């Protein structure tokens, strides 16, 4: 049984939202192929917009590290951005002191380059990115999340509070930032996949507005950071003029590969 709604550029039906976790997770076997496709697509990705040299901070997924984001960071560096890793080792969640260290890193980049910093967060890294933007919007140019659990039940705040109860390790978020809900005061993009095997795609969508959007790609969760359509969309979003942000409108030979969104 399927929902009957369009799924990707190929017109396949959407996977049922009630799929069991093991079956959904099996979809993640595509990740190595997707990273390989990202490498193979490099000649085509040279058509992606080039940047203006502003700083970009990349935050990894849960149980991931700067090694996982290396292909993504290498691509963005090649497009002209001053790309920085988060430098906190393996992302084991909101351990005490981690958010504070991210705030220090954000302040250093803002001061060192004299420009606002774009934040790219993969999965759990997207929650860190949103929290940073909410805490210090004057230092942030925009936020881009990849397959991040931004909504849903349990909410991101409940997930982080559960982590705190289980481990006894404080979340480290300042008061008032625990909910991680609602619109940001800076432009925000959520890149998600209908066939994400870890985070249900509905939980990665944000409320569209004049400065907030959703972009669908066809990818596994673990392959999002190296998928060629993700990389192209990232380059396009980061190239938006600082004071003239507009929604994503794919053009050229890659445009037909992006799934239509509702």
C-alpha cells in the first residue's frame, strides 16, 4: 500500500510512512553509490554557482565527524568558500560544552573573516546549526540543514532532553533555545529525501516562507552529504547574495533530476 503521491523524478510512489525501521534503514545501503556518484559528477558540478569567499561552518551528523563531511567541504572549498570543520570530534549529541565550543568557533570565524557565517548541518548537525543561528543571528548568514529531524514526534527538544536524562550529561543549550522550533531570523533551507532511511522525510520539512524553503532530492540519509544534487543545491544556496535571498530554482541539465515537491 502506498500513498499514491509522486516520488522523485521517476514518478515512483512514495514509500509508506508506516514502514518498519529495519526496512527503512535498509535503504541506506545506497550511500556508497551516492558518494561515488558525487565523485563521478564533478565535471557536471563545475556548472554550480561559485561563491563569494564568505566563511562556511559544516556540522556533522550523529556519530559522524569531520571525516564524514570531508567530501562536502572539499567541494565547497572548490567553489570558493572558506570552509571550516566543526573540530569537536565525533558528534555524540549535545554533550556539555559542545554547544559552547561551537559558539566560540562561530565567533572566531565571524571576526576572522569579517563576514557572517553560513552554517551547513547534516542530520543532528542541523539542530546545532539552528541553535547557533537562534543564539547569535548577527553572526549567521544562513542555515542549510541536510536530513535534519526538525519537526515530528518526539520533537527535537524532547530528543535532546531524553539524551540528558539517559546520560546525565547536560544538553549545554542556553535557556530559551531548547525547543528549536519556529522560524529563524536568517534564511533557512532544509534539504531532505522522501526515501531517507533514518529520519522520516516529513520531519525534515520546515514551514515555507519568504526566507525558508524545502528542497527534495532522492538520496539515502547517510549519502546526503555526498549526493551530487545535494552538492549542487548547496552551491546554489550559498551563492545567494547576502541581502537578496530567493528560493531555489534549479536550472540547466540537473534541473529535471530534482523531485517535484508539494
